[in-house]
C-alpha cells in the first residue's frame, strides 16, 4: 500500500462558525464544488424586539414543515454540506427545533444553533447537546443585565442567555457569544470579551449594523462612530490583523462559495446579508437552483476592480466590502455601502495608531 | 497474527463526518478535533457500515491492489488508531 491509512492527516481544532481567510473551512472549501456550510433560518418569528434587526418578515407564514426540512437535509448531505447552522428569528419558536437538530445529527452534519436562548431552559440545552448540537451561539449585547434586557425588550433575557452559554460549555459544547457593536454598547465590548476569555467562550462581535432586508435605514442611528467605535473595535479578534492590499482581480466576497442560506419558506439566498432569492426548494432541487443561477455566477464573479472608487481608496485593504449591503443601499452589487466605508476607516485608524505602515 | 478477523467497527455515534472531495473529514464533537483522512483511510471509513475487518480488507485489497495479508494488517492498524482517537467503536468480537 503506497499510503498507509494510519497516516491520517490534518488534525485541527474546530473553533467557531466563521470562515476566515486561511481558516480550515476555507481551505477545505477548495475541495468541494458545493458550499460546505448551510445556514438554515428555521423561522423569522422572534420573541425579541432588538432595534438593530435586519429581518423584516416576522409572520411565520409558509414555513417549511418538518418533512420538507428532512428532505432539505437529505439534499444538503448528498451535496457534501458538512456544517448545518440553524438560525432565526428565534428557532425555539418552532415546536420541532429538537427534532430538526436530531434529524441533522442523524445525517452526520456538524450542527450549530444561533439563538437568543430566551425560550430555552437548562434541560433544553442538555437535550440539544445530547441530540448532537456541536456549537451554540447566543446573542448578548451588554455586560449589564438590565441594559441587555431593555434593548431586546424582554425581562430575564440576559440571565437566560448566560445560563445557556454556561450550561452548553459545561457539557463540552462550543459556546459562542454573538454581539454587535452599536452606539449604546461600545463600552460593553471589552468587558464582554474579558468574560468570554475567562469562561473559554468565543466572542463573535460584528462591527456592522446592517440595513434592513428591504433597505430600510431606521437602524443607521444605532451605528457606532468616532473614538468610542474605535475603542470597541480594538477588542475584535481581527482588529490588528495585517491585510493585503486589494488587487483589481481579487474576488470581492465569499458569498455563493462557502455557504448557502435557506429561508424559512424554502427560498435560497447566497447569504443572509443579500436579500435576493435564487429560487425555492419547493419548486426545484437545491442543486438545480444553485448550479443554474445566473445571479450566483454574477456575484461570485465580482472583483474589487469593479469599483474604481474602492480601488483608489487608501483604506481598501482594511475593507470587507459586502455586495449585499451595497445592493440594499444603492441597488448595485458593485457600489460601496456606507457602513463598509466607515468600518474600513476605523480599522485603518487602529492599524495606523498602532504604528502599522501603509505599504 | 490471526488471518481471519470478524471484528466489526462502526463510527462513534458522537462523530460528525462527511466525504469532501475524495476524502472523509471527521469531527468528534466531544473534543472538537477535526481529522482529515487520507485516501486509504477514506476507503476504509466508507466500509464501516457493519462489514467486519475481513470484508473491509477485501475492499481495500481490491481498490489498492495489495495482498489480503497486507490489507488486513493495515486495516487493523488503522481501526485500532481510530479507536484510540475515539472515532470508532468495536461492535462485537468473535
């Protein structure tokens, strides 16, 4: 035998759900024609009233039933998808959440769940873990319980979120705290980061408050700015990461490559931040939708060189320009969204304040 | 070394796995280690559906054109290693 089977290669540690440049997920993606990660929005119904939420449909009309979800799981498994991430809304508003997790695990997906945890007690968390849940992401927006509860509009939400994260990591799961940097919570990011470090949790902090799916800009007032934004962003894991200068032929974004997003009604999107449907799995197979979509071909063909403004921007190497956000703001994938420019500018300031060169 | 072996190994129920390209990628969700198998390991993993070691070795012999003895030895070593890593379980033994 030329290759001994016992020389099995590559042992790494699964950390969180993000596909960062150079990460294991990104490298593994090179070996598959279909995304390795499926994000399934189980429902857009929610028990919270977070002001920054970008989802605009909350009725729950026309959601896939459990049988349809099992069919979706079969299709995803056959296409080689490995990670199945359940999101919402609040997925626990579905009566069959435990069944969905169990059905995904039965098909040997690496299963993760993003939740507010407001409707999940300790027994639920243990049951989810027993049913095969590998990683749990819980939204937490402030270190002070009252401030978090006031923002999400639900008393006791902070306590439930903390309990879920603690319980899940105590029984061996990966706990991720998800937060968003906003004008009212910039001072809370450093303490949240410290809390995660003390407990062995991952902090997944988003520096961007995204526009609503319908392009609504009511959230803009929540965006952080100035020195307080800068101080908060310094706590992000990639805050001081050196980044390459963008070339005109460099691919703009991984949408359409590393993950597929399925809406509660079966609509297929490239990404949660890009509110354009490729088709519905109730009408055609996921494979057909994915491979025949002209929109997908267009998006994966986007490059930095498509925007002259971005190519000449001195901060472009700090930018993670999102074509979905640009589409919501300007109706064009090749435009630059305001929030991306602001966040890139802040990253550049952090870099320069730390003595980084401009080369 | 015994020539015949009816031991059956099955994937540990706490392992997520998927064939990506030509190779299997495994994650034991108890320790979150990722293991990417090589070509030979992947062939063996694809046989862990209730077949005993003899049957797995016969498959390996066919695919890689090696002797049954060599195949049996390599399959046995591989599965012992996988067992130590907590990725397979022994179902029954003769």
